[in-house]
């Protein structure tokens, strides 16, 4: 998309939307393998918010102080948060759908 548009959002923040939806499931899988998580269900709201806060602090607060040439950007935090909200909505919808199907309430 970047080469085909001049819209700033697609050049600087679009990838940030995908942080939680893409990275969190992999990280929680790793937590499960290391024994830090005792289930393989969808991420809880607490897990999402905890990781969102940690990543915002690291990527937009601490990271720019340690890595020359980088800067923190509140718009990245907005993008991380927006992606997290959509991920939570999607995971809750999928969780409800899965439990509905498992209960036999859906005629296939």
C-alpha cells in the first residue's frame, strides 16, 4: 500500500494497528509453552491491556531514549490501542461463536 498512496497513516501507523492482533497470540503461545499461562483460550482483556501498556512503554517511552534516531509518537500508541480494541472485539466474537457451536445450538 505504501507505494500507492501518500496518506501519512499508511506510511507511519498502519503497521502499528497489527501489533496486538499479530504479536500477542504468538507471545501468549510462548507463555503457555514456558508454563506462564495455563490455558490456550483467546486472550483475556487483562492480558491484552497488560501487554498493550508494556509495549507502549517500551516502544514509545524507553526505546526512543536508548536507540538514537528514533522517537516516541503518541499516534503510534493510538494505533496500538485501536488494533487492540478491534482484536478484543474479534476474539470475543469468535469465542462466543465457538461456544455457541460447541453447545450444539447451531444447526449445520
